[in-house]
C-alpha cells in the first residue's frame, strides 16, 4: 500500500537521503519517493503508518498530514 505524507522542513537532497534512510531502517524493502517542492513523501511499504511517521519524525522532519493513495 502506498501512503503519502505531507512533511515540513525538507529542502535539499540531504533531507531526501535522511528521510529515505530513516524509512528504510524500519522497512528495507520500502519504495520511497520524495517531492521536495510539494513537501510530500510517498512510501510503498508493508510497515504501519505510525511506524513510517515515527521514522520521518526521528529523522528530524514534521509530518503534518497523512493520506492513503
């Protein structure tokens, strides 16, 4: 299932790497797509929404909304 997160605080490729790495630490097979301009992170994963949100939060970014696609 793909879950889309609206995320604040991402502005560069380092941010993309940090978010992607944090998510993949919890689900090594997750597919992660980051749209910096829109502030969106789309994750195709079997992990729970809460686990993925926590990963983004732990990387230092703020999830402001979650939507299933």
